[in-house]
C-alpha cells in the first residue's frame, strides 16, 4: 500500500509539472528556425494524408504560399501568433473540414474539478448568429435578462464585425462557397474568440443593444441553469432507463438541453409534417426514423418538410438510413472513398474518446481493425486509392415516403447534410428552399479526421483522410447545393419570430391544394 501511494504521488507530481511546463511553453517565443520546421512539417503531413490537396488550388500556388510563409518567419513568435499566420495559408486549400487551432492551456484534474464547480464558461451561456452584418444572441442561458435576438455591440471592448473579419481569414469553406462563413462564424463565435486570445474567457464585458439602448453586462462562469444548480430527483431504474432511451432516440444534447431530431405535424391535420434535424449525431437515430416514417405512412401524409438549416453534419450511416426512407428504388448512396494510400486509415484516432474499459477491448481488436482497413483499400490503374467501406447498394425501406418533399437549407448545412442534399437534388426527389449550402455539392474531405500536433509550436491540424462524395454530381465545382427558391431571412424576421423560408413552403402547399380543388371534376 505504501509503495502504491509513493508511485501514485510521483505520477501526480509528474503530471502537475508536465502541465505547468506545457502551459509555460505556450507563452514563450519560439525560435524562427523551429517555426520554419513546423511549416515544413505541416505541409508534409497534408501531402501524406489529404487526398484532394490541390482540388481548388494548384500545387504551384500552394507550394509558393507555404514557401512564402516560411521565408517570412525571421523573428521568434509564440505558438498562438504562429497559428494566426499558418491558418491563413491552410485556408487556401479550400476544405471546410481542414481546421487549424492553437493549443490552449492544460489543467490538472484538481483544477478541472474546481472549474466545473463554478459552472458554465461565459461564452457557453449564449448562442449566437451573424445576420445582416450583425452578431446577435439567439439563446440566453445566463442569469442576465438579455432578450433573444439582441444585437451584440462589443465584447471586452472589441467590435464583433472587426473580430469576425479577422476570424474569417483563418478558416475555409468547401471550395469557393461564401455562405458557410457567416453561419459557422456566428455559431462558433465563442470558439474563435478563445483561439484569438489563446485561452478560455472566464468573464466577458458584453455590451448589447436593445430598442436603441446600449446595456453593459458582466458575464462570469456560472452554475445558473446547469444540472449542478438543480435539485436532483430520485428516479427509479425503469424511469431512468426510459428517459435514457427517449433521449437517445431523439438525440438529446446535454450541453444545449435540446434534441437533435423531431417530427411534428402542421396544424391539426396530418397532411404536412416537419422533420427537424439539427445534426446527424447523438443517440440511436435508427429507431427515430423507423417510428417517424411508420407514423407518416399510417397518417397518409402528403408533404414532408425536412429542416437541415444549420445542420453541420455527422454520421454517414445516419444519412444513408434517412435516405432509404425517401426513395422508392435501390440506390448507392456514396462513391468509394478516395484516400492517399492504403495506410491512410491507419492514421485515424482509433482510441480517441475511449474510457479505460473500451480502450482495453480496442487494444484486443486492433490486430483485426487495422489490417481490415488496409486490405479494404485498393489501388486503381489510374494510381488512385479507393476504399469501398460504404459504397454498396441499399434498398429503400418498406415505409419509404411517397409524397412531396421540401428541404430547408442554408450556409450552415454542411458535411453530411450536404451529402444527402446532393443525392436528393440530383435525383430531383426534393424541392429546396433557403440558401446555398455551406458544404460542396461534389463532396468533401472528411470521414476520419485525426489531429496532428506540430512539434514546436504545438499548433494543431485536423486533417480529413478521405474524399466523401454523393453519387449525384454537378458541373459547378466548389459550390454547394443551390435552392430552387432562394429566401434569405433578415434580422427583422428574427426579431418578429418570422420564418420566411418555412412560410413560403406552407404557402406553396396551400396554393397546390387550392389548385387541386379547382381542377377536381364535379360529380354529376
């Protein structure tokens, strides 16, 4: 027991010292030659892992940009400053999944526990949107009385528009798309602000404008509205199990306290239904889609509206499952994955997010897992490496929807939501309303996305390993799925709780219903 305590104490002390040393390195300037080596290393890893590096920019131009960055580094700088330079070069590759981020300070286990007791960080108490060149608060989970759709005038004395312009230079969309930036930057404004400062903000001086008047709020880490501040109910095992099952089915998000999936009928009849999908993630979606389409089939629903606005993507299996309920013929959902080499998938974060028990079983399964991915990848005569992991023919479900489908899209419709939209659009299975999607029509480089940390600056690169593309294609490269009816909401729409895209669809359905009544022959 004594020996165990000595070992545990030594490991704990080492961990604390390691954390302290890492955090100290983040603030220290790094020699220019070491940063130049990080430039070379980052480009080397991109060539090694990214299968479509020169899709939207020529090799000559990208070579020049990396070389120019390397030559421009003549003085020491911190890892945070280096991130701000490197990200502007990587942006030119034009891949929305390809991310660059600085390393943030680490915390010991004791520090994390102390922080968690204080509650949610300042930024996580709000949801933001960038609309009509203004940053607005769409949801307020703080104790401060700030109404929804209130404009943010400044954050810690900085203008949001100036910050967003700065942030936009460090991120990419797919190809030449422009709609993704405002949606993504608004949604993840807090993340980019954290990257800008190199640390999580414990407090914010928030100046907001409401009804022509500016008000200052000081927002700090807080337990208000969190589970730790609520009285815990004693639930039976059955109730807990039922609740967990319900949360899984509808994709409960514990951070936002909302559900990813929902199905509702419009008005009191079952003629038109709205299926809202905020993301293709969280929980067991299969049961939701099975039940939802059974309900639509029994109700003989004529119109289905699928809301994919601000749906940033998620699981490929989920969108393929949903698609099987929207078509009536056998289909191949995506093309073969395109990768750099047969060893590409060996670079995935196989153990990421695993608890100790899961990690143990993954270790046992590794001798099967890695060879399986290796041998499932083949080299074509053209020299391209392909993997057929998901490109198999599937059959439609017996309860597949036979009526008219509308899909709501905007610049926040990205990744998986763009892939399913590509197939629906190319097969003319749905009518699209809203704004061009942020994800490209002809595919994106994603699938597994390992994090590569540069050795000196500790800057992180998130690199997609495979080109994932729907079988449906367009001749317009580097753009998203265009709506059949473009409608762009305004700030006034938000303030008035008006949904112009949805309202247009409902009016279109009403018009068609009126026409159907007019042309229906009279009984003699």
